[in-house]
C-alpha cells in the first residue's frame, strides 16, 4: 500500500510499504478520509515521546472494513466506520473507571499505533475491543465521519466545563475546534456566544458560518474589555481557551464571572507552559478551572450520532481535500490557517 511515513523531525515521504496483516483478532480498514489535526503538525515539527519513527500519523479517520479476523464479531467486511484517537488499554484504574483518555499508557492511533495517512489502517485487538471505532450510516460522508474525532474531544471538554441554559459562553481561538465548541455550546442552550481571535480572516470565516453572536478581533480591541462590555461588567459564565496562547489563559480568568468555569482546552508549547495567574481572582470569584485532553470512546460515539442526526453540521468545517501523494501540501494548508479542516483522501 501507499503510506505517508513520518521519518523524523520535518521529514515525511509517501512510499510503498507492506499492507498490514490482519490476524484473527484484528480488523483491516481501507482508509477513505483522514483529517489533519494540529497535533499531527506538532509531531511533524517537534516529535512526540509516544511516536517512534518511522510511523504513520493521522488519528481523525474514516473508512471501509476490508478484512475481519475470524474471532472478531463487532464488525464485518463492508462496514463503514469512523475511527478516533485515544485507545483505552482496558485494564488500568482509569480505563476501568471509564476515563480511558487518562490511561497512563495513553495509546492512540497515529501515535503508538499506525494511523490513517495511508491506504489501509490496521485496528489491532486492543483497538477493536476498547477503542473509538463506530459504524456510520450511509448518508454520512467519510469526510464528515473523520471529524467525529475532534467533535468527540469537544464533548469531553464540555462535560468538564459545562454550559447551562442562558449562559454567556466565550471561546478564545477561532480554529475548527474553537468553532465546534461554539456550535455545541449553542445547541446546549448558551444565550450569547462570543468568539475571540487574533486573526480577522478566521473571524470572517466564522461570521459567514454564523458560528457566534459576537466576534472580537484582538488586533483591534482588548478581549477582556470586550467581554466585560458584553456582560454589563459581570463577565462570562463559561470560557474556553482553544489556542496555544499563555496570554489567553491569563485573560480567561479576568473575563470570568463569579463561579465561572474556565477550560484550558488548547495545550501550550513546552517552553511556554509556565503561566502566572492571579490566584486571588480564582479565590475570591470562586472560579472552576479545568483542563481537557482527548476523548473517550463514548464521546466519539456521541459525536457520530450528532453528525448523523444533523444536530451538528461539520461539513462547513471541511474546506480542503488532498490526495495522499500531496500530504505535504495538506500539512502546509492546515498550518497556514487559510482554511479550516484539511482532509487527506488516500
């Protein structure tokens, strides 16, 4: 098969490799769509302790089952499936508690297990038994199904910093994830959604998609001031930082209403992850500050259901498609922020 092989920092090439062998407990999937995530780009440029090159990246995947091991009962040849990232080991304390994204082994497709930037992806026994693999109905396109993975991460985060009916909801960072957060928050009953971003072009894309109620460009105005003006000086009920910005995390607590929820959704670069916060604000306002990382298979399943039902339309987030042979162009497009989700179709 053809696969994009990550060979080390800033090095990836498309080449012919052996098609994975499907054993009695595995499933082989013909990849139809694999979206480019920001974490794929970070691995490409900076590496990752869980990724040992040569490896196939890509964890927002969909495709069609091509082979099924004789002991596998969950799937059959021809099934259309969506495949997520985080794979619980199934045995540790966290996995048994139903929070497999906190598994200390932390298996993931495109990390320890070969991912979706290839013509075929093998789902090993652990993935088949415990992983985020969902059947998708015929009316859901493979491109849409691939986006169930980031949508599942949004659902996990919104359990940790939930939205209530009538809340003012703020997202700092207008990437595809930030926009998904806004969409789901509206569906959950947020009364006012405020989207903040440094790039005006991204905000204009969001505006054309009717993502939010209020748009704040940080090149033109101060985010904290804008949120306070929109809330009569009280602040927002729920705030998400969906960008790799230390300042966004600092600003979040300054724009928070008393007893607000703040979620640090976007991770920071390792050399910029030490952030100084005024903890007196957290103390006196009784703020709830949470993090969010990945998702559990149940979130991936719910994401597929939301997409299939039409409650959350992810089609507008898919702005570019590339064949596998042009994966470096796909990465460049995703990194350049000129579109939203970029999908590779092997």
